[in-house]
C-alpha cells in the first residue's frame, strides 16, 4: 500500500510501505512486523507508524519476562523504564546500589539470578494490590525481626485482617 506525504527534512514526497523494522537499536532482537513506514527516496529520512505504543511496550515486557534465559542489560533497562523508574528508584526498590544497576544495564556485569527474578515478578504484578503498593519494597529493612502476630478472619467472600 502506497500513499504520499512530505519529508520533514527535504520536502520531497515520501512513500508509505508496509515493512518489518527493528523496534529500537537499544533493544536488539525485537522486530515490528508489518508496520507502515514512510520513506523519503531523496534523503533517506523515514518515519515508522507504531499504533498502540503502550500496548506494544506491555507486550514486549511480557515477552521479556517470559524468557528462560537471564535478562540482558538492554532488557533490564527496557523493563526498568517500562516500570517508570529511574536507575536510582529501581536500585532502591530491589535493594542494590545505583552503580550496580548501571553495570547491569551497560553489560559490565550480568544481573544476578535473584535480582533478575525480582524484576520479572515486579513487571508481572505491575498493578499492585491496593494495600501493598510496590513502594513498600524500598522500605524493607536489612535486619530480620520476628514477625508480628496478625489475625485473619473469614468473611462471606474471603478473608480480612482482624483486630
């Protein structure tokens, strides 16, 4: 399918074609299949139409956490950004230093197995339970203390914490 628009760089008529294109150079291996691409035949400038971008990001995140190999640095960065966290926020939430996150994302050090699993779990449960937002992860202390006694009582539809 072809249609024409003007190139933003040189003003020439651009051609629209349906193509397979890499999603992002920073996330190798992800290809968008059958998307509209507007290409300028004169200067080479091009634009890719990406419908439903938020849904695409969610789908990529689900794909990444579903893999059985350890996450690569670019994948860690993508998932961190998908969660909406800065490097410092991410480090605080999973209990590592910002420098460690940087080393993971820049492929100077592989992400550890526990941190990899924790990141995947956070992505999977991105819609936090109302009474336990993910911000509580950053508040978990370094010293183990005995658990408090908490009572749970049955209700007609399940359970609730009881006084």
